């Protein structure tokens, strides 16, 4: 045992020890969260995307998550996002091979934006959502209405999630994370604001969770014996009439009963309360996105609405404890973990894994520093400027530690 190891707490030792997640053996319990990378111009994964996730694996995380892999073209939020189709598999195989070469594992986040998208064109007149009518999220892009999914639409989208999971497996991914939070399609079913259905898929929290559970079951049937399957949820939406922790407990129990291998516990909504995703306000440059007039107007309104919310480490801990007390399924804590003390707290409180985002963008080898005892906390200031860099030619980076270098983001991951 090294001198550094002798000084570690029991909780940190557990966090750094091998762990089994469903059918997947991981080298530790630390997960790099899905943070939109902005590294797939035209939908093509680039060398920048490969290097981003290679660096996370080289830095020691057990599992790194490729953000926002749309299950179909209409499921993107922006044109420059990965669609998990047959043409993309060879590019993503380069990425997964790079992560595996660093002895890490890699997950694909399966997503459909539903009514939250900024695409120039759709295959349907209006975007899909749980319910039709006025589209608050679409007000940012001029898409003011949405269409309620019928039974056929629901079956097709569930099948698309399953097909995307199989393609992720073909591309070499070890796990998939179904995004059910932050205002995307599946969280639109979970939200009492977005979901006004009267067909058994809306009303109570149990009924609102029915369709996300159906999607989970389809994915588990497709790949659940060969890949770990996680679900990411918002424990609370953080705005008036939005879903609460009590609603999330119902959702977590339903997903647990359906066989999810892991629940990733996040918070907030992209449009209504993005500050709760990050635990503090976002810079206006991040809210303006790609800079349309409507986006700039919306950014001004959101900036005005943002509460005076000071970042504090482990800002989701109280809400997450409520979920922990309600289900036996493995849970991953997400929300401001940036130090050895934060990791230790999560393990003491019974969480099975710790998910980190901004701290690892700031310093990809942070976990190695923790393990060696050369650092106890991240230098990340939670300035959130990394969110705005998603829209720049170089893609997501920490403005404090990484120089702007767009060249790798112009080169496809493979010829």
C-alpha cells in the first residue's frame, strides 16, 4: 500500500475501488457526467470529441459519458449533435477504442429533445411532446406549438431508443444513459407542466412515469444483459408547478421496479430553471446559445429571472437523500461534487457512485490527484463559462485551464 493510500478514508477507498454496475465491471465509482461537448459539427464526431473523453479516461474516471446522442434526427436540439445511426458508428468506435485504451469505460447518453429543439427543419409540422398546444420551450426558436404523441408515435420512439442502444453497443459503448431530465422529451412526460394527458399516461406521478418506464424496458430488453443501463432524472424542476422531489421518488421507484441498473440524480430544467442544473446562475453567453435574435431575447428574460443563487458544493444532497431513502437501486449523486470531502460525503450517505462535470472539465486528471493525495479539491470556480464554450468552434473547455484550439474540432474522428 502506498503512503497516499494509507492516508485515505474508508469512503474514498470505496470510491476508488472496482465496482460492478449491472453487467459492467468498472475500475471505480466516479463517473464523468454528460456535458454537451459541441464537438460534432454537422453531426460528425471529431478528434476533439475523442480527445475529450480519452483525457477523462486517462485521468482515472471509471466511466465517461458522451453527451446527447440523439436517437433520431428530429431528436436533436441543435443540428451539430450526434445521431446514433448506422453512419455514425464508425466514428464513435474510434472514441470508444480510445477510452478503452486508457482502461476506462464509456457510456452513450440516449436522448430525444421533444418540444425542446432549435433545428431549422423537422419531419413533422410541430415537435413531439407529451401534450400538444403552446410550446414554452419552442418560444426560444420560434416553434410555438407542439404535438401530443399518439400511441403509434410512442411505440416508434421507444423502438428508436432501443435501436440507438443497440447501435451504441455496436460502436463499442459499455453503457447507455437514458436522459429523462432537464426538459427533454421523457422529462416532458414526467412534468406536470408539460404533461396534461388523460389517457393513463398523464395525471398522477405514477401515470406520468409510465411512458419513460416503457422506454427503459425497451432498452433493457435490447441491451440490458450486455450493457449497463442508467436513467438520468431531475429530482425537482425548480419552478412554479414543476415536478418535486416527491414526484421524483415515485419515478425512481417505478424505474427501479422496471430494472434500471443505475439512477443518476440531477435537477432543474433547461428553459424554466437552468440555474438548478448547475447550482448557480449561468452567464448570459451560455443562455444565448448560437445567437439567434429570439435566443438573445430569451437570454435576457432568463437572466432577469435568475435567482440570487450562490454555488455551494453538493447542492443537490438534501434532495438526493430523499431518493436514497426510497429505493434500493444503485444511485449516482450529481450536483457540485468537487472535492475529496464531497466524494466521501456521498459515499457516507449511501450513494453508490459520484458524478462530476465541471470539475473534470477544469482538470481531467483530478481523480488521480485525489488518489495520490496531491490535491483535495478542484480549482473549478463554478463560473459556468464552460457552458458557453459549447457554442464556440473549439467546443466545450475550461476557460481557466485550456486554450482555445478549434483545429481538432474540424477533423472527423476517422477518415
